[in-house]
């Protein structure tokens, strides 16, 4: 039997781990080209919030009673796929379970390197791809940018801060709490904004911009929405580029965005772009080459917050939305 | 003496023509390279609203007591500029007055053609340039677009609808009232949305999109903001391009933009760009060549709403914000 987390209720207000139920599922025999994988690390990610509701619009709702999807890495323990022997380390999307049966075409071999395999759920996986292409393509990054990164202590934001630093930009980054702000500075942010500190985000971003001697930000990588997006519009230079990655401040909270003085969008000639990592799947190789090199050289460090055991998955997921992670949130089996 | 409209009070709530005062101003002798112009047509434009407030952020506030700026066309009646004889027709920005003294470098000769000279305040001038580059560059127009144009009966929108039709796109356009909607259809809109008709803009745009057999709009040229922008986000295809030109629905009305389900910006990978006509001044020639050709061939028609006499300028200006114009709003002296 495999043990699998299922979605058994829709969220109602604040996220509650009780909407997920752990169930035993028969372990089927393998079909042609399938492998059986013993998972060693499971991923929980903010984007998963989007499939829990049936009124969201961000992504299709997962039907109630379905097994949860998500990134996982593990080891092939049985194989009917010609090229993939037992023992091969793989990445797949059948997560939130201990054992998975997956078609070879639906998983990817993890390249041999000195990088820990769980990194393929973080900076060498989907969150890293999100950061890399969101910054370099969607935000049209330039080395002379003054970049603002929101929710910068998370898996995506922590990569954005460091890629921008490696490429020479000046970075202002926000997170919740003194410990996270210290990490942002370690990673290369010139100024870390504590969203829990007194004052509005607009005031705090204004002070940060003045603190680096600038008139405004030239680029923004947004994981939050709400007051962070409003503040960025307020303190943007003419022609500033905004990449919208997520709105963790707003998921499930009535989902309204209120912008003061929206004519600033016109007056400042802002360029605002929504994007998501899969838009760049055909450019995986260039992402992986850069990020693996920076990982192995130590230029890019990867913080991880690790929960232990399959039972911990729902709590780890819910903690993403209350600031419970520094860097990538993971569950180790 | 010249007779000149001055801004003598800030707007307070709805626009009131009483914030402008007509004053006699001494007519100075000409300096080197200056010309004296007898104006024949004055322009009133929505963007002028932005310089009346001292808290707006769209453009610098005009100090109280200053003469109003704005586009005007007229005839040189006295010249100390070598190349510009008496009788030359010129375009300048010293408007809201009967006679102006302007440096040659601050005005432009109107090319000889069969186009009426007041067209250089409309489709052959700043509003036309706004439409042309806003559509073709900021909205990254494609001939297979399903384009939505808001406030499409105005000087800018009427050009956007027709340029898009000339280039082969399908157009949905909005305006207020049956007469304006009839004009939109004459200009080539497949569906005209009456913003005064029952229902929300979201509902009406949804019906229009279904009416042309589409799943959503692929491009949006926005002159309104507010409910039009919200509706466009709701009914946008993945990757839709939005050019934000103005927000006539919101000027001076508390200036808040409320968007439901803002995660659609991410999910739909929207590309939203603020722009303004002066961004494209270095590409004037290509704009003028196309628009003059379409004007002379009759492919592009230019509606005009004409008020008579200098005394009518403030009322004409205020009527822009209550839907008082079909096409370009002008004052003839």
C-alpha cells in the first residue's frame, strides 16, 4: 500500500490542515515504461493554494477526493522503463505520498552532481526556474537595476535576491521578522524591509529607496501583491518593470487588490507582466547550467526549512502562508 | 492685448468651469526667432485634467494664476523667425488664448495638404499619435487581435478603432449612449458596448466576447480604468496585452482602482503597459505618413465636436468628462 494525502474539503477562511486526509491506496503493478519511486523529499509550494478553491481562476480546481499533486524527489525501486534502472534518482510531480508509480515521460532524471537532491525541489527546480526567468526575462533585468523583491526569504525570493546580486544589481528585499531580514542581508540585499515593523509598506519602501540614494526602483519581483504592489507603484521610476509571480498576501482573503493613484501606472510608464515557471520549460538547460554552477561555487546559498515525515505535510504546507519558512519548505521522508 | 484663460482655483469634486478666469494680457513685442500667431482652433484634452490638481502625480501641477497650456493651431501674423513668413499655418502648445507669441523652436509648421488644419489637434496631432503608437507599440498590436477599446468615441479611441480595423483586427469598443455606439460601428467596431446600458461592464464585455465567438480579448487599449480595466482582466486571454493610456473614469474621483481576483494578472500572463504620446516623438514621421494617407483616402474619418469662441473653452473642457464629445473636442475662434 502507498500512503497518500488527499484533498477532502475546500478551504474556508484561514487554511486548516484538516482539509487534507491521509489514506492508504493500493500499490498497482507497473505498466510498460513505468517506474515505482520511493520518495525521499516532498515539496510544498504556495502555488498549490490555487488548486484548493473552486472559485479562484488561477488554476483549475482539484476535485474533492483527489490525491494532492506536487513536486517530489526519490529513488527508483522497481522499473519497467528501459533506460531507468533501480537506484536512479528522479524528480516527479506525484507528490504528497511515500511511494509513487509514474510514467517515465512524466518524471526527470536528476543529474549527477555534488548538489543535494532536494535542491531539485528548490533552487535547481521549479522555484529556482521561477526566480531565474521571472527576473531575467519577465522583469527584463538589467545589471544597473535597483530591484525590489517581496517575500524574499522564501524559495523563489531567496534565489531572486542572489541572482540579482551575482549580476551586479542593488537589491531591496522584504520579509517578515528580524531573522529573515538578517538572511536577506547575508544573501546580498542592501536593505531588508521587515514587513512586521511599524509603518506602512509604502513608507518603509520609500525610506529604503532613499537609503540607497535612489529616486525609485527600476524593477520589482512580486510574490505578495496587496500593499507591496501598491508601494512599488508609488516608488517606481519611469519605465520600471514589474514581474508578478504570486500574491501570497492575498490568497483566499477576498482576493481584492486596491491601488491608490492608479494613473501612476500611466504616468510612470510601468510595464507589468504576469508569468509562471512553465512558460520557460524549453529554456531549462540555461537555467540549470547557471544555477548549478552558482550552487557548487557557493555564490548561491539555499536555505531550507525541513519538516520530518509524511504526517507533517499538511502542517508544512499551511505554514507557508503564515511565514513559517526560511528558504525552501520541504518534508523529508 | 491678448485674451488668455488662467487657472485660478483647484478643482473640488466635479469639474467647474469657474476655476478658470479670462484675463487681458499685454501683447509683448517679438524677440529674435519669435512669431506672433492668431489662433484659429484650440484643443481641450483629457490629459489637461492632470495639471489642475496639486496632489495627482500624473503630471506636475500648474501653479495657480498661470495661463493654461494646450494645443492650438493658427496663422503667423508677425514674424522675426527667418524661415516662417506671415501667413504660415502652425501648431503650438500655448493654447487657451486668442493670440500667442511663441519661439519658432516651440511650434511646428503644419504640412500643406488637403487635410483641414484642425486635424493637427486630432487624428494628425497628439491624440492621433497617442492612438497610433499606443496600439501598435504599447499594446503590441497584431492583425489577428480581438481588441477592446474603451472610451472609443473620443479623439484617441476613435482613431484606435479605425487603425485596428484598417489593419484587419476584430474590435469591441465601448462608449456612452446609442449615438456614440452607432458611430463606433460605422468606424468598424464589430460590437459596440453602451456603458450606460443595464448590466455591469464585466457582463457586457463577456457578452460581446461571446458575440464574436471568442474566448477572450487578446489586446486592450484603455482610456477609462476602473470597471473597464477590471472587465478586461476578467475576459483576457492568456498573454493579452494591455496599453494604459488614461483613466477618464477616475480623474479626481478618489483615484482608487479596485481589482477583483488580481491573481488573474499572473494566471493569464497579462502584459500591462502605461505609455504617453511624447514617448514616440522621434517616430512622428511614420505616424504622420500613415495617418495622413488614411485621412485623405477616407479610410480614417474624424468626428469633431466644435464649440464656438474663446469664451466657450472652459465649458468645452469640462464637457470632456461628462461625455459631451463625439470625436475630437475643439473650440473654433
